[in-house]
C-alpha cells in the first residue's frame, strides 16, 4: 500500500472515530449503560482519545513526515482541542455537564496514544507488509 493510500485510510478511520466519540459523548446520560466501576467514565474518555490520537499520529506520520516530538505535540493538542469542544458543547447544547476531569482524561489518553504510536506503526507495517 502506498503512502497516499495509508493516509487516506487513516483519514477515513480518524473521521469515523471522531464521529463515534462525538455521538457517545453527546448521548443523554440516561441512555448510557450504568457500569459500577469507579471512574469508568474517565477510563472511557481516555480510551476514546487514545485511539483518536494513535490514528492522528499515524496520519501525521504518513502525510507530513514530521518528527516524533512534533507528532506527539500535534496529536495531543488536537485531541485536547476536540475534547474541549465536546465538553463545551455538552454543557451548552446536549443536556449534559461539561467536566474538567473528562477533558483531563481526554488529554491524557491523547498524550499516551501519541507516545506509543511508533509501536502501533511497527505493528501496522507488519500487518500490511509496508515499508515506511
């Protein structure tokens, strides 16, 4: 698979994942299943944005050829901004409360995803037998 094909696939996956995050974060809280694990909500936020950050990091790697530090910074920043926008929208338009701790969990997940993207890149290359 050529670099353009990888970037296109990652762009589609990233957009679809961002839509899934938006839908799940703006659903009425009464329609979400009640899980009795302490702080499960924060773990879910971290997990959502971890995946988003990995997708963004890979996309940046294939599309821009930026260095590792730049990719970590940009992916973390983008997940933080997207998480912040969602928290603001929740508070204003979706009858849910915006939460600073959710935003912190979003950013932590985004940072962790960006930090380990090289391992995911290696796995991605092995699965699709690609050279970068």
